[in-house]
């Protein structure tokens, strides 16, 4: 039976268990042996990270061929309008090729924990929030996509992967699913995806 661990990763925590430079890592928050991240979340991003003890499940979660939807909430510089989402849905050209949003919409600021340190507020520059879903996970992809439509990202939170979300998981805390087969856990992730 496999184990799947959901972790609500804080800002400035590496998506690995060790770091020679002394930065915070998963080991500062998770004391479960034999699990590894299925994919990663940038050091300066927050939110859902999935870990597992099952190599096959790890590959299925992180490999682009399975097209597992990842949804992000991004606080951006500027005011998000529908035309920004329309461009992201049609696709934007990045240095490593085109990138497309599966879903996109302007949203009200989500009810989140305070970020430490907080986002710098500038009186002369407005900010707003966008919800964006993608089916791949290239390096800093969401940040590069929002920048490509003139909305630089100030704060990035991964809200969900497949059907699993950070809902009811406190910042820095975990939620564990175990006692299920690889197929059962992966099907739980896929349930309801378009």
C-alpha cells in the first residue's frame, strides 16, 4: 500500500529534505521517513506539495504525459482583466516554447495566511489576483506566463493538484492518505478532471 502526503509549503522553504546552504527544507516540517516530493514548488512559492513513498505514483503525479491539473492563485502587479485570461488560454510564447492555461479567471483575494515577509505594498501600483490552471510544470512557468501578459507575479500559491487541495491544511502542516493502492490514490487525484 502506498502513502500520499499533502504539505502546505511556506514561503522560502526548499522542496527537498537537505540543503548545504542552511535554508529551510521539508525536514524542518515533515518527520515521515521514506517519502519524496512528487514534483516541486519553487523556494519563493507557497502552497500544495505532494510527497509519496511510491516511485510509480511519484512519476505519475509529476510527469507531464498524465496532464494532472495544477491550480495556482497569483497576486500580480496590475489589474487582472478577462483579456489577460483570454491571452493565457490561447497561449503565450515563452523562451522554452508556448504555454497554455487550462483555466483562468480573475478572483477576489483568497483567504490566506499572512506571508512572512509580507508582499511590499506600493501606493502607486495596484495589485490583484488571478486563478490559473496548467497541465504541465516547467520551471517558474506560472510566473513567466503572467509576466508575458503584463502582470508580474508578486505572490504565488499552488491551491491544488488534481482534486487534492490545501483546503483545511494549515501552513506548514501535512495531511496523510495511506492504506490505498497506487491506482486508488492516482484515481483520487484525477477524479472529476476535465
